[in-house]
C-alpha cells in the first residue's frame, strides 16, 4: 500500500532545498528587556536549591534559536567548583516565554495541561516549572532529525514508535474538565454537558471510520532532538490536539530527504519515494500493534 494514503495536507507544505544557504536563525520578536534578571529570578523561585545560593553574576543566560511561537533562553550556573554529586537540582535549563499564538485570552491553558502529560509520560522535555508567562524545561544538547539522521535505521525506528505512542494518548481523561472550566471562568462551557458532547463527537468519528488521534501537529525535524545523553526527545507540543492522523505523517514526510531551508512561495518540489519512507511506516505500525 502506498504511504501517500496517510498524507492529508502535503500540497500546503512547500519546501525548497538550497545547500548554499547558511543555517537559519529562528527567533520571534525582540529579545526581552532584562532577560537575564528575569530568567535568574524564575530559576530561584521554581528550582530553589543551589540557585538560591547563586548570584546573578554566576549565571549565564543567552537567547536560543528555534523559538517561533515562544522565546527560548538558556540559563545555567557557571560556577566552576559546584559539587553536583548529591544535588538533584538542575544547573542548566531552558526558560520558555510564551509569545502570542492564537486569538483568545486563555490560549495557553491547553499548553500547560499537555506539557505536564507529555513530560510525565517521558514523551517530551522534562518539565521543572510552569509560571504564568511560560515554562522551565530541561536543557538538552542535541542535533535535529534531518537528512543524515533519516538514514539511521535505529533513529527512524525510534522516531516512528514515539509518534505511535503520542497517537495513542488519551488526554481527555487526564484532568478534571469541570474544575478546569470553573477555574478559567468559561461561562459558555458551563451551560453544556461536556462529557455528553465528547461522547457524541466520539460516536461521529467512529462512524466515519477516519483515524482521529492525538496529534503533535508540528511533527518535523526541528522538533525531534537527538541528544547526547538523553536519547531521543520530542518537543514543542503547544499546537497538539486531536485530529486526522495523516497530519503528522504529512509534516515529517514532506521534509524527508531535505535540508532545513524553507521557501513557502516557490512551489513544492519532488517528494521522497515511498521506499524511502516505508521503514518509518513499518516501525509505526509495529509500535501501534
């Protein structure tokens, strides 16, 4: 069977490869004022431990490339004589500051729930803290999942199996919906039986025989980290939601065999052959079973 049956939005992804271009620097918005002070204070508040005994002059803070929906900052204690043998407090983290994503005032509410679930199920970055404007996560020294990594059968196998595990998550049963609705003062939702609505929707989906799963929604190489010490880590789940399974397959397939350089206006070039992508599909099916 052709793997193209999984691809539902390939025509909307336009990618052009140009090996002569330098690596892209992906940042959104102007760097936050006094970012070092803000990151330092957040680490003291949410991490405690050695951070409380560290001065701001002993901390390194720098902005990281890669944030389009967020701003990312590396924050680390640069003391040379710190004894880490019995200290379970991280000495280096990533502080993620939210940027505007959609339209609503509470647009980041679902991000918080998903971040906790993904971290707890070891499917994404370890979460150290959640503050009103963002998150504090573990820092991973890593490479992204690109053309070179796509040629490694073991990595392809692991990436496919991680996607299968994400697709089988049931996030709707992981938190108290009525309590969350009350806390966020969602007056319209209070007027309806949400469980009844979800049961109705589930019935419609079953009758349609379409594979609706919990999707990553941005399942591309830049969000697949090949770390030095922690194996394979998936990240950036802020757009995750239930939807057609083909969405995630389409995202990773459209950049298969290509470099990072993107051109969304030049028209789509030739896609990878089915035979190149079949090992990924095979591992995915094996893990789903």
